[in-house]
C-alpha cells in the first residue's frame, strides 16, 4: 500500500529534476550565444548564425562608450552580454 502512494511522488520528483536540468541547459546555451554574439560584433566579425536552437530574438546595440551589447531571448531565458569594441 505504501508503495502505491510513494510511486507518484517519486515520479513527480524525477520529472521536476529533469525539467530543472533542461532549464539550466537552455540558460547556459543562452549565455554562450549572447557572449559569442557580443564578441563577434565587437571584433567586427560576422555574427554567427543560430545553431538550430529555440532562438526567439537576438539584438545587437552599439553604445557611445565603445561597447557592444548583445541580447538573446529563447523560450525559457533572456541573456545579455557586453563586450568592448576592439580597435
């Protein structure tokens, strides 16, 4: 009887854990994409194309203080990265 009560709770905890790992993986991908985009723009290189992920929006802003800010939005996260323009 106790096993019948515990099994749904164990399944729920496992599903929550797997979901949390997936969100962290998406966040790390978002941070990497924002960093790569900001660095490429700051170096005057061509910004790399998305690598087949759930990319929703990407923007690049050039500041008056010699910085480049890249913002990347995906399904579960939004990330921003700033780099100094290389001369």
